[in-house]
């Protein structure tokens, strides 16, 4: 009987030791050298991102490592970052559908692709690839207001202070070729200028869905993060106003219909995508008290964009591009 107990005890201890060894870290992953045992390549170096097409990267390493892939657009300056921790790279951890981490969007262009390793800064690999068809963000899940590619629609009215600029510009856009410059100095008023984008003249004449949780407004804004000499804070303030025509008569009435506002500092350099859910109670604030106090995106008749600045602060700038609604998620989700 004692021999049986000793045998069981021995087997239990042996089994426990085996389990601990198995659960512990691989010593090769900690101390072993890094070797690339399968060269870093791309599944298709002529990339077509139309529809739901995607590409992915391939590589194998001698140990588990933290790696990062940086894709740089030679013409656009767009960037995409893909990272992971593994001893391999394949479709499961490096699939890319042509989207951008850093704006502007990629276009049809050559790209440089760099593979680097967090704990091995002296080891890197680079390859080249070509985008033959760029990803299209304007699809069946969006409603485009304007991307300015066909010019500035004169039915979008507004006002800019004397000496301030609103100008259609080619080259350096966040998407496509053209964008709208907005900048200036006004020492007597907070308003630099505003534009009304009336729904009757949106590029897509399609209705938004009625569920505010499904609707997201997206706009590209270019900032230069200029700081005020007076306040040492960013000069440029941007405001979005959404006007609802609740009774469907074609006009907004502040005494009987809702307006929702969102205001923020433009405190960055370069292009950035701002996306906001139409159901965001913290950011998108009810600005009037005369309507039904219900968020009705399908009744929006006008989106107004305003560039503001403290009149004592000096120069303000916030260029815009690619105003677009998306359904179910932000455009760059």
C-alpha cells in the first residue's frame, strides 16, 4: 500500500514539474538571437484596394519578438502602421485594406515598407510596393457632403471676415487633389468665418438613417497648432452645428426645432480626421430648447462649420476636406 502511495505521489510531483516547465517562458525567446528564417515579403506587391480587397505581409523569425511594419506613401505622405508580437507574420496579423494611420489618404502611388523590431533596433528590412488602385472611403455605407474635387458648390453659402481667407486649393489635400483653405486674423470678433452645407446640395442625395447611434459625421481638418502670444494656447477653435428640419418644411426654426453643437481646439499639425457619433451626449450638445429634444439625423437640413479665434489671439487656421457621413462606425475605425 505504501509503495502505491509513493508511486502516486511521485507521479503527481513529476506531473506538476512538467506543467510548470511548460507554462514558463521560452528561454530562446528571452536570450536567443534574432534570425529572419523566412524573408519579409508582401502577398501582392501591386496592390488593388477596390471593393473589399486587401493584402498582407509574410515573414518568420527564430524567436517571438515585438515587430512593427511602417508603410509610407511616396507621393501622398500617408502612413500605415501594423504591429504585433509573434515569431511569424501572415494574413492573420498583418492584413491591410489600404487604410491610413496618419492622413492624408494613400493614393495610387509607390510605397516604401519597413519592418523593424522593438528590442533589436539594428535589425530592419525594407521592401517596395505599388498601390495601383487606392481604397475608396466613399461607398454604400456613406453619404458624401463634399470633397471639393469638382470645385466649391456655390449653393454652400457662408461668411468670412474681411481680410480672412476661404479658398479652394489644389495639391496637399487630405483626400484627392482639392481642399478648402480657411485662415485669417480678426481683432474685433471671435468669428473668422463659417460655411453652411445645405443637405439639398450634398454630393450624395441620399437620406441618413434615423437611428442616431448608427450615424457618424466625419471631417478632415488641417491644423498648424499656432499658439497665441497672449494666452499660450492654440488660437484656432472649430465648431460644428447640425440643424434639424423636424417638420419637413425646408427651413430651420430655432423656436421649434433642434440644433446640436460640437466645439474643439485645433491643436495639431497636419491633417486629422474628426469623427463624432450623432448620439454622443457628452460632445454633441443640444443648443436650443424649442424642438422635440430628440436626435433625428434623417432630418438634418444643414451642417455649419465655423472657424473661431479669440480676437486677442491673432492668426487662426483650419483647412477642411472630405465632409462625409458614415454608418455604424467612424470612417477610420
